[in-house]
């Protein structure tokens, strides 16, 4: 059974099998009956196979990697991309801080939040962005 999520103003059908992905997707849940823009087709057997091919990864990491990869590829059709960044909304603009893991993107965003309390954190890891 696929669940619907609203990501970057797209209706995305995904079945998250494991807790890590379920937690990541929670805030994007959508109950609206709309046309589906993107369907993530992989199932549990696919993740089990990928984990057996990549024993250094957990099953949850395999699900996250391959669902993210599929979405990142599919969003291109909708003039979008996924960027490794922290994203926040301030006044009428959006600001993204992109850098390698461990550099301090989340720390930088937290500092902004303390200085400007009306900032809204959009995504603190891999925001999907689209050209309008």
C-alpha cells in the first residue's frame, strides 16, 4: 500500500517500510486525493536485495538511499532537484546553506533561528527545490 506525500508541491506515492524513512516522511504526509506526480515503485524485496549486495549498509539506509535516488531522478521532470543543504524561509525569501557533511549547515541555520525567531526551517538536510 502506497502512502501519499506532498513534497515540493508534488504528490508523491511512497511506501516507507522502515522507521527511519517513516520518520523522515512524516511531516510531508498528505490525505488529499490528487493525481500522483511521482510513484516510488521499490518494495521491501528490492531493499533486502540491495542490502545483501551492500552488507555495510543497514536495511534502513538502503531504503533511504534508493528512495531518495529515485525521487531525486524523478523530480528533474518537474524542473526540480534535491540539494544537500539546510533550507529556511525568512520574510519572502528562501535561503539555503550547502556544504559537505559535518561542516556546520545545521549549526548555521540554528544561529539564524536564534537571531531571527520568525525564520521557518524548511528542511535541514536535503530540500527538494523547483523552478517556477
